[in-house]
C-alpha cells in the first residue's frame, strides 16, 4: 500500500533523529572518562613532585651531604646511621683529594747544558708531565712526587733535578736579609731530623750579589748556620754537616731578580753520572754522559729501534754505551741506583718508597731489540780498556745487553761500516780529535797513552775514508767545523751545544757543533 510522500519523509527524518540521539548517548561517557583520566594524571604528577622534593631528600643516603635549608629547618635533624656513614665516606674522599693536591704541588727544575733544552723538555713531556716551562739551560716543571721520581730515573740529558723549596723575587740586600729568607722557607726544626745530614752550595754571578754575599763558600756556610740555628733553638740539637753524601743537598742560586733555594734530588755528584764510571778514572777529554745522550737523541735514536751503530773513535765508549742504553730503554737512574748510593740518599725520605716502585717499573720496561748491534772501536788500547770496564758494569745490572755491544781495538780506517741488513738503521756517530792537546796535569794520571792516538788530521782522513764506504747517516761532534770540510757526505743539520776548549772567548758556551750528514732523521730503511 502506497503511503503519502509526506509521511515517508517524516518517517525518514524521525529515524535519522533517533540515530543521532544514540550516537550522542555513546559519546557522553567517553568525554567523562577523558576528563577523569586528566584529573588522575594531574594528581599523579603532583604526587611525584612531592615525593622527590619533600620526602626523598630526607631519606636518601646522600642527604647528609647537603646542608638543611635554614628557612624550613632551623635545627638540623638527628643524623641517622646512614647519614653518619655517608659523612665518613665524604671525609675519606676529601682526604684522598687533599693527598693528590699535596703530591701535585711540588715544583722542580731540571738543568742541562746549553743546546739540549728542547731535548730535555721533550723527555719530560714523554713522561706525561704537563706543566713545563723551558728556559736557558734548564726546564721548570710541576707535578707529584711520583713525577719527580720518574724524572730522576728516566731523564738522560738532565744534569740535576731540584725540588724548589722557596723563591724570593727581589734582590737580597745583605747577609741578614738572606738569613731571614732562608729561615722563612721551611719550619726547619720540623723538616730536618737530628739524624739527617745537611750540605748547602751557593751559585751566582758576583754581579747579582751584594758585597757581603760575593764569597759563595762563606755564603753557603751562613745558609747552613741559618738552618741549623733554627733546629738548635727549637730542638736543642743541630743536624750534622756532610760533605760527600748528605741527606739534604741544598742549593742556593742567586740571580738578578732574587734567589732560589732548592733541594737537589740528584745529590752532589749530579745527574750526568750513570754509575758505570764509578770505579773508573776517565780521561778529562771524555765526553759527559748527558752530552752524549743528548746529541744521540738529536740524531733521532729512540727506544726499541733496531739499529746498526758504529763509533769508530769511541775512546772510553761514552757514545756507544749511551746509544745502547737508549735503544734498550735502560734509564740512567736504574744504573745509578744499582751502582751508586748518591741517588737514593738524596731523595726525600718520605718519597723513597715511590722511588723504589718507579725503579721496579723501569726495570720491567727494559727491552733489548733483537736486531740491535752497537760497535765501538779505537786505536788507543788504554782508552778501550776503560770502555770495556764501563760496559761490564752495565752488563752487571742489565745482563740482557750482553752480546749486543762490541768493542774492538782498531783505527777508524780499518773499521767495518754498519751492517747493510734490511729494516735496520745504519748510523755512524763519533767525537773525533779536536786538534787541541790537553795541557800537562789535565790528563788522567793512570792513562799515560791518552794522547797516543793518531794526529787530528790523520784521524779525520780515516773518518772520511770510512764514510765513503758507509751507506747511511753520520753525525760528528767537533769544536772546529773546518776540520769537517773534507768529509765526503752532504751536510744536513747542525746543532750547537755547550762544550769544547775553555780558553775561547765563549768559555765553552755553545762551543761544540753536532753536524749531521746524509739523512738526519730515521727513514726506516
């Protein structure tokens, strides 16, 4: 039955209205749930804030480290057992930090000959020392007592290692002014015990000193008296004065702008002594160990290197022995500790345990390369005998070096050039005769044949013949570069260092030239 169009229209509209009515009923509960969830999240957030801001700071173990806020807690609450433990832990940490600061507060000065300052600075940086300042003939550095012990053991070019005790940055007026400065440096009665010995040395140009301090020996005695007077007044006893191996080797250095008082960790003998010459009387013309090590480092020698090395005019063997020590990573302090008492005696007693630890670590790092070949030769049998005695002393401390160093009695003209093996650096280094004969009384009294070798001109001719047969680098030390003009290799580098005859206008300052020929830096051949 057909219905009127209006009725159908009204029915359809009614059904549509009923449909939207149900949809509205379904959406109303969803909106309510959303609003309720929003309120719950807000309440949860507030609870979390209250928990972390109010509750937890009072109950966490670290709460005792933070002081209470005066506005809210005028009186500190009773500390729990946990808080007490936390405070104790904090005290231990602070104590450890103070210990580290105390160790890092030491200031040092390492001296060297002129021309080797860059080498000495590089050595210190290789040891991990950060605060380094290079000046003429020395390097200032700061670090812990362990750093000082490492420097004392490992530095090859340092003639001394001094701990700086006090500095005055104005010129001293007179002796009383100096005494006042020395007595203010340390509480000496609590620093030097009555069982320890003392010695003071003074150094300075007369131009930098007042009239009453220009006699350095009397000034040193006044410095000693200033220290011992304090000990006598406070303890009733004076420390003894020891001239050979004192426990306290003090050094007062005067300069234009003031003075510096230091304690010499290397002792009175100095850092240039290795110990292998301890019982050997060396000719006065022999090269110092620190100079030999410094020029070898300038030539590019490094630890662990497979090298075929020759010194055809080795004399008492300084260059050859120092080359072996560098290549095998044998630190000078290791030999001094075993062959001489001066090193350990001069180190502060509170750091001698650290020194022994560092010596053990240095001994474990000695490594002799498999391809190491060090040779020295000389026409003078007496000088060569001294070299063999020095080598035997080193082998007694480091047996691994046996068989790696050979000393032969022959002239430079008869010497065999370094080996041409592959992957081995070939190097000739020597200190030929200077053409200056030592005066009477300056030679070694036990070395009658010290100057019995060939004349200087003949030695240089033999060296030129050897270099013509040599395929590698060569370095020559001489105070007279004119003598080296006849050498057949091309000159590549020149370094000036202190040394040479003292009767020159420079008094030996930068009087030696270390001349490199061929390839002055290692090529890894």
